[in-house]
């Protein structure tokens, strides 16, 4: 990697994408270097320039130029990564994908295509208007880009055992390789390839092997839903109720969220609801008919009721349900707005057998940690996916060094717990601040396999430099 870029870098980028879509302004460079972490970007790592290409050909031109000049290129959607993938540690070119925001529904083919810069909520709304469903539901859907969703293959709040992950619906992608070649993967049919499918290098590929420029996904018809709630006095009963649901072979819910009592009270108060009196489980079932969705919900309630909840029932009042659901969705943002500080959470995933113990450890996530133990821990998550998000509010007046220590402790404890339970994060990607986890979970040989693939496709290691290597 060269120590400095060509002195004509900005002019060269302007020739490729047009002057309007190139910025070397300090504000744009700083803004394009920030993510969800609470500490400031390092000045020495700020990008040289931010570019906004509008086509695959322009991206190809940028990548050929960068590869020949050995300049790092960082792909940026909305910068909502929770693992540091959008926090750059060497200077380079930031390639913003927001102009690649076209969406086209092809009902006669049975799929839709969209650009990586499409915002998740916009795609969701476009599909909903035509009677279809987007099989991804991140909490950040109002800002999260489809490129990020697919690169991480995150189903987010959706329970994987219900309808799978987004990658199960991706028929193919168009992508630009780090060396500038444009390739197409997959199929225009509704049956995904058997055997070797190049799509899999990019779906869930952590952005290591290429820049996705178009996503083709199967159209999924909307379905009917039913809603349910259970309230428990303790977290152990929450865990056992979920275990029972799986062991009794109930149809997995589309969504199943939970909040510990402290968090639930905050959310309920915010929505003008009476305190629930315990930890809350909210779930959504899906089916082709309202009757079948209701039957599925009743079956889940039978399992949950066996663990003696304070309350367990189906919710048929849609206005009440919207209040209950939004009480869960707004927690993180409300805590930040209320305090003026920044939210930081971990992703702890349990196996089914050990869910009670894992949930207890998640509830005590920050105990014994020098920095995080100074803060209050809040616990909620996607309990149907056996995923917990213990989180804290990082004070804005802490020094950068102290904030870094807090984030480091968070990832260290997360790694410790996910290694103990033989799991891994199912939402946020595998490298950057999680590289050490990947090595410890899958071994040096597993890590070497990924590095070898990266070397073949990106010989100069210019694409998203540092993500695979990780950093402390």
C-alpha cells in the first residue's frame, strides 16, 4: 500500500464521477468516518476524498484506479455498523453508495431488484404497496442501506427459524471486484443455483470481496399476522418459556422480542401504558390466513403459559399492539435522547439448551468490568432468535480514551460469552472489532481460508482495508 495518494487524486475522481459528486471538504471527510461508536475519528485516518458514483461503470473506474494506485477504498452505505466496519483506520477513498438507489419490481419474473444505496424502509414500503414483504427488519431500517443488509446477511429482528435470512431470498447480485471487473451472479429464475453459487461470496461476505451494485431478491407475498404478549416476574421463566416453545415444536414466530422489567417500564411509560409488572415478551406470528396466524399464536401461548407468567394473551386491538411494539423499538434512541449521551450494546447469542444461564449472564453483562461496571446495564433483544442486547449509555463527557476502553470491554465480554455458548453474532457481521472472536471461534485455519480468498480477489488489499485484519 502506498504511503500517499497521487497529487491528482481529486481531479481524477472528478473525471470518473463528475465534480458534483466528489468532496474533499473536511466536514464531509469527518462525517464519512463516523459510525455508532462514541469516540471521535482519528484525524490521521480521515479519508482523502468522498465520492458518490451513480453507476457500476463509475465504480469499476474508481476500483481500477485505486487498485493501480494501491489506495484503500471504503464502501459506505449509512455507516450504521455496530462492529466498527464503518470506522476507517487508514486514509483512502470513501465510496458512498446512496446514488445507487433504484428499485424495480418485476412481478412477471417474481423478483425485485434494487441498488445497494436503497434505504431499507423505502424498499419495505415499495414492496408493501404491491402486497409483498421484505424479509429483513433492522431496528435502523429508516437509515440502513440494502447494501449493508445483504453484505451482513442480517435478518435483524426477524426470527431466523421462522423465514430464514435475507440471503435465502437473494437470487443473485451484480458486483464490481476490487480490481474493477464487473460480474453477475446467480439466476433470474426463482430456483437458486445448486452447487457453487458466486452469490454466496457477497451475501454475508462482510464487504471483503466486492462492491454490490445490484441486488435481486425473490418477491415474498405479504401474510396475515397475529400478536401476543407474556409478562414474567423473572428472566429465568422468560428463557424457559422460549425453550418450551421450541421443544414443543411450535411454529416459530416471525418476531419475538423481550425487555427486562426495568427497560419495559421505561418503554411503557413513554407510550402512556401502565407498568407491566415484569419482563415482557412480545411476539408476532404469520400465516396465509388470520385464523391460522391466530392458531399459531395460541399454540405459542400454551407453551409460554406453562412457565406461569403474570399475563399471557393474544392482542387483538391493533392500536394497543402498536403502542406495545413501539415501546420496545424506541428504547435505545429514547435513552440517548433523554440523557444526551450515546448508546452502546453487545450481541450475545445463546444456544437453546443453555438459554436460562446465558440470559442471566447477559443481564449481568457489565459486572466485574472496570469501565462498564460504572454504568447501568439495560437488557432487551430478540429472544425468539436467542439473541440478547445488553447495553449501556456512554457519557459524552468521558474522554476518548475512556470511551474506547468501554467499547473494548464490551467486545471482550461479548466474545467471552459467545465462545462459552458456542454461538456467534447473527446480525452485525464477523470482523473489525470481532476478528479475534472469529479466530478463536473458528481457528487460525478458518481465518487463513478467508484471508486466502481475499488475497485472490483483492491482491492489493484495497477494499475495506482493515476490516478483515481487525483492530483493537
